[in-house]
């Protein structure tokens, strides 16, 4: 499954502190203040309310008790359904996303009646299965806080909502108010992203509202949602120690936006290197200079050159020098070398291998030591990045297991097998398989069987690694539709590597 570009991504959640004191007017004032911040920073923002049907949520014998934690606050800030509707409408008028944390089945119904955009599951409700069942029935986007939940608990939630067909996100959360810095465990965001790669992971913070290193670190760790309690202090209202006033919320958003800018690569799936960076490093590189006279046509060896600053434009640098390069002109002692490094098949193979290894590292796939690598280059190594594949043979008995690596933009041409039946399972990346003219886009985990005699090809946009499990592999059992390929001896279109 692929992580979806969804309402969750890059979302800021402003949670109403202390149920906005049970005042619709004060709640609307907070919503207006958060709307200004959202527009100032041009962010995707949600304001989150909390719903409870207090007629049934609290046991009748406890409604008037003042000695039970939370109940007096809930009762004193009670709002009606119509009053909550006014707040939801105010959020919409500010152009923000409507979001509610319901705490019982009745309030889930209120969310549906009001057309709320996102339902939030609080940490205290995250293992309340009757309640979660009702939430899942809505098929609304769901965000689940994981405060106080073990990894096993989170796995249960993942499986529950996945089986229910819901779109959901997880928030790493430490359910202490305020949360001590030494217990924030922001590394757990990394682990959640690895464990649930198709789920958007975020962070719900309860730390000191003036410390904006935490949201920056959370973003750097991969959090795509950030949530904080916000409020509006007045002469009679004082915020608690973990809630932000508008000025603090503004600085919190700015810090997160800055962190995203610092952490985001400019080129998709690659590292951006600016011309300024290249020029800066080039000014420190060593150039190649001759320490003897060389005639055109002579080989140049390591003892014939020395490396020194500066390295001029179009001059060969020390990293480009290779033993035995042929001089294209006469050179005098101390003259800078201006030969171009020729692209050889060895350098092309080495470049491809390095890219393939990098993909395996990124996918977390270990090969061990007993395998054979085949570069299948149907039109030569010079065209390998366009046409071909890397085939890693791991087992070939009565059954066969291979790993195939398809580089970004690479295509493996139409062919069929008469002896072998094979099944593909995509482990990493994206893969478009064409079987007998029918295309199928595969996502990681997907399985596709290719029967004997079926013509098939495959390609990838961003690169792919897939496992092939088949009957015994027999040499010369690949029959290509393109006559230019079919007439080649297999040795002409394969490079075999025993070690890489």
C-alpha cells in the first residue's frame, strides 16, 4: 500500500483548551484567532472540539459529585448540540477543517449529523472497542492518538481500522499534562513510519508552549500532523501549563513550517545540490597537472601527474583521474590536464550496481552472501537504464527464488517463458506489469502470477524491487517479441557478476 496524499498530510490541529470554558462566544473568539494564524502561514489547519452526551456519559449517581476527577469540569462546560453546531459553522467560515473528538456513541452521531470532516480518537478511548466500532462505521477520516499505548496496542488499532476499510492516521503522544521533555520519545515517530508506511504519522504535544524545538524535531522525525491545545487568555481566563495562547501558537506554526522547509528535499526521491554548493566545493578541489612532458597518444600514468589546487574550469580533477588515460595532445611539465574521462562499460556497470545496492539498503532488504547477479541489457549497457533489469538469483532448485530490481524509468521488454511459471510479489517501489496486453499497477505487497506462454513486460516510474518465485529456471527459456533481441546470443545481452 502507498501512503496516500490525503487530508491528513501537513495538517495543523488547534485543539480547544479546557472545552473553551463552555462558552460559545469564547470558542468563536478562539476560532477567529486560529483562522488568522492559518491564513498568515497559508497552512492546512483544523480546529478540534470535544463532544460528550453527558446525559449518558456520566453515571447518574455521579453527575453532581465534585470529588471525582474531570466530572465537575465536564458538567460546568456543557454545551448543547445546537451550540456545538454554531462552533462547527464558525470553523467552516474561517476556511478551516472541522474536527471533533467524540467520547461516546451518541456524540459520533452528532459528528455525522454536522458533517464533520475528521473524527479524532483520544488516547483514553483508543481501546474502547464498542466506541471504535461506531467510529469505524462512519467511514470518515480518523486520527488516533496513541498516548499510553504499547506497540502491541497500536498494532491492534492498525489491524482493526485496516480491516474496517478506514482511512486513518496515528499521532504519537505522551499523555502527561504537561509532558516532561525527557519522556517525549520522539524517536518513536521514526519507528511508526517504518512499521506503518502507508499511514500518516503525526505528533500531539503537551510540552512547554514556549519550547518550539519539539515541533521542529517532530517534523524532522517525519511527523506530518501536529496538534496542540490552544486557548485565549482573558482577565478571567488563565490557560493551563500545556496550552498555547495565539502568540505562542503563531510561533509554534512558524517553527514547524521552518523545519519542514529545512527537512524537505527539492527534487523528488533525490537530494538537491545547488550550483552554489558545487562552485564552493570545486574551489577547494585539486586539479591534475603533468610533472613531465607527454606526447599525444601516450598513456598517462599515476607517476606522470601530481594533484594540486587550483582546479580550473574544464580541467580534470583528482577524483576523475584514471590510470592509463591516453593524451589527446602534447603536454608540457606543470601543465593542467584537460582530458575527458571516457565512459566505459565497467564504469556503467559500477554505476548501475551502486544504484541497485542503494535501493536494497533503502528497502531494508538483505541479500546475504550466496547469490548471482545478472545485468540483463537487451540493447547494450549504454541503454541499460532505459531497457533492462537487474536479476539476482538466490535459489534455483525444483523451485526458484530471484529478486528483480527495476531502476527508475527502466522497462523490461515483452517476453514469455515456455518452461517456467513465475509469481511476482512487489516488495518496494512501484511496478506496472503488462500481461497479454492487460496492465496492472502493483503496490508493495501485491502478487501477480505469470503463466507459461504468457507474454509479459514490466516497468517502474520511481524504481522497484520485486521477488520472483517460480519453477526451476532454465537457461534460454526467455522468448522475446522484439526480433532484435531474440536473435542475440544470451551472452551478448547478459553480464553475470559473482560478487558485487
